[in-house]
C-alpha cells in the first residue's frame, strides 16, 4: 500500500484586504448597533464570511447580472458598505444622493489600480484591462470609460490605430500565467504599449507556492477556498 505524504503549502488564509474588509464591517455594526446595515454585493467571495455577517444582522444584497449601480436601487435607507472589490465613482454619487451613510471596504490595491487607470484615461490613453467580465473589481474599472477595453482572452484584443496610446493593466486576482500570456499577445500587436502588472502580492505568492510543486510529483492538489472566489479558480 502506498504511503501518502501531505504537503502543506504556505502561505495560507485571507489576504490583508479581506481581513480589513471584515474588520470594517464588524466595526460598523459595533458603532451602529441598531441601524440597518446593507452590503452592496458580497463583502468578499466567501459564504462563511457572509453567514458570519448575517449573525451580526448585516444584510448582503447580491443579484447575478446586476451592476453595483443597479443593486443600489434596492437600498433606500440606513448604512451601505461597499465591498473589498471597489466601486465606480457613480455608485458613490448615487448612494449620497439617496441619503445613505457610506462605509468603503475597498482593498487599497484595487483603489490603486482604479487611480492608475483614471490617470491614464485623463492623459488620453486607451486602456486594455485584463479581467473577468461581471466580476465586481473588474466592473469598477471597465465601466470608467468607453476607452477601457475588457480583455478576457486573446481574441478580445481590439484592432486600433497603431498610433493609439495604449496602456495595459489587470485585475489584481488574475492568474500570473494568464497575464503573462496576454501581455505578450498585446505587445506583439502593440509594441509601444505601456504595461503595468497589478496582480497583488498576496495573489502572486500563493500562485508561486503552487507552481513550485511542479517537480514534487504531486498526485492531487486540494485548494481550500470558496468556489466563487477568483483566487480559487
């Protein structure tokens, strides 16, 4: 009988952005014990976190196919918490216009990417954004302008004038291998494009830890995580 060896891959657990978002939600309930609190979408992509928030009487509103801006129509009073994935500026404006009290749990790395993209748009560039369609982080960026093109696969790379100033960046939780492949494909078509890899450190080191197993004759790899999380795909 074969002896089984279990290799525990490190690092593990939630990243800092997820932990910060959970901390913000819990603190909002502590500071506002009797108010209605609603999260605009899943705070993070983990159903156990959602269940824990329900025990704190914090409601999560999530409807597949609806944007954050559309979801906001379902919140008419109280406190709204924006998720770790970031939101479009119009969502802020709409929440304030509805008289809602806003708390933002956006990951600082997502906000950083939003600022970089907006800066490049202000400079007149066209942005190729590598991400997942309908993912809330990607949505907060590819809806910024008609000059942001969402790239999920090589066939999505648009044909533009060769003189066009092209800036390329990505969702923070993408596969580093997929990013490298698409960066090379874009560079082949647009050799003067500017590239900015925004895969966050927590995502990168976890992927690198798994890739490091390739020479260890692994028979089965078990990933502990939520099926809805981009980090577990």
